[in-house]
C-alpha cells in the first residue's frame, strides 16, 4: 500500500490539475485520468523510479500520456533524478535496445512519435528500463524502472481517455 500512496503523491506533484481520477494500480504502475486538465482531458500511466541512495535533485518518474483532444497518444516522458548536462546524451536501455532520448533540465522524451511507439512496444514485454545521462556537473547517473504492470496501466489510461473525448 505504501507504493500506491507514493505513486499517487508523485502523480499529484508531476501533473498539476483540478481533478484526477485513479484508474487503478497495476504492479509498480498507476493509471490516472484528468478530465479537467488545462488544455483538455488527459490520461497517463505513471511509475516512480527504483529507490536509490544516490544524490537526487528531483523525484524521478516515468509517464506515458494521452491527450485525446490534441490527438496525442502514447507520449513517453521521464523525469530524471538530476539536472542534466546541456547537450549530453540521454540513453534509454530496455531489452538490449538503446534509444537516444532528447531532453533538458531534469526531463527526457522520445525524439519523435515513431520512437514513442517503439519504446511503448518494448515496455510491453521488458522487465525493466534504465535511463543513463550526465548531470549538470558532468557525473554519470542512471534511473531504473520496473515494468511490472506497465502494459496494463498504459491500457487502462488509453481506455480512460477513450471516454473523455
């Protein structure tokens, strides 16, 4: 139950909105809909990164979001644990595949819709994903996420948004 409370807390911090509805907890992932979000309804699956004793500037999490009115589906976003070194590579590793992410500050995204789709497809069958980058001082760091429940949470978020068009 503690993980569920933490995920809800991260969701509240991660995405300001007027009202959020829980669509369920699935393994280490949660699914939420936000029918009154600024800019229109949205839904997302979210998970916190694995705990770490290393320095953190931010609480890291990963999301897969959908904004039906903007025709945006399956957008992958990572909030990383540290401020990023400008223009340094950000790499997602999952099931032996590497994806070059884009980002800045403490955030990273897929480079385009095609990469979003490839990452989501890999998330459905992988057990874990890890993002590696360099922090603002040039030190390397990684954040890892369990993918237990990710596929179901992503599906729940997509179904949740199908009702919010």
